C-alpha cells in the first residue's frame, strides 16, 4: 500500500470556521471521488505541545500501489480537488510512503 500524506495550514485571510465548513461540505466529498482511493483519513491538530506542530491539518490517502497514485495524481478529480483548495491552504507539503500495517495482536 502507498500512502499519500498531505499537510497544510489555513491561509491567514480565511477563518477556521469558514475553512472547516468548506472542508467538510466540499473538499472531503470531492476528494472521496479520486480514482483508486482505498482509504481516506483526515486529521486536525488539537494540541500543540511547545509549538511541536507547524501544520493545522493532515490528510492520508491510501492506494494499492504507486501506479494507482500516479493515475490518481493525473485524474481530473485530483486536479479539481487540489485546484479548489489552493486559495484556502498554505504551507502545503505532500509526502509519499510505502505503508505496512502492523496488527496489534
């Protein structure tokens, strides 16, 4: 499995309330349409210990393979979701991980 991790902040001119409304009502439904997406997890920082977090949100998008990631990145659904987000997010970074889930038992 390959996990795409995106981290970002909200643009200064947008309130957290405005951002969260757009994120929940528009962006998440759009992102769920990305082809090949197997698992989608969204995270919001709720605790900053000694300024340990420099990002506001993190999204984790899981795909079966790097080939599926590449197809997703070229899709109109990905292009649209990212273009729609550009005027709302700042300090965006995207990381790609090969993922192995470890059962606890």
